[in-house]
């Protein structure tokens, strides 16, 4: 279970770093179709990359949490029934 928690916390930290970087580097960048004015392509690509990292890290954290919690619950049930 220690490895599961390690993966969870690592993914949570990566999510937080990507979120903070997006907030600091490209705070006003929106999808190209919704922009009222032209945006630099580097900003759009950077925002897209950071958002992809955020979403991937969030899914990894969620999956690691569910699997680790399930293993903990199964171990707990075995101890109670034994």
C-alpha cells in the first residue's frame, strides 16, 4: 500500500505544479474559438500542454487513491473476519 500512496501523492504534486505553472505563465489564455482577440501560439500551446499534464495527473491520482483505498478496505475486512 505504501507504493500506492506514493503514486497518489506524486500525482497530486505534479497536478499542483502544473496548475500553478499555468496560473503563473498563461493566466488569460482561453481556447482559440472563444478568444475575442488573437493570442500568441506559444501561449495556447503552453496552456494546452499544462492542461493535459493536469488532467493526466488528476486521473492517475484518482485511480491510485481508489486502488489503494480498495486494498486497505480489503485488508481491513480480512482482519475483521479472521
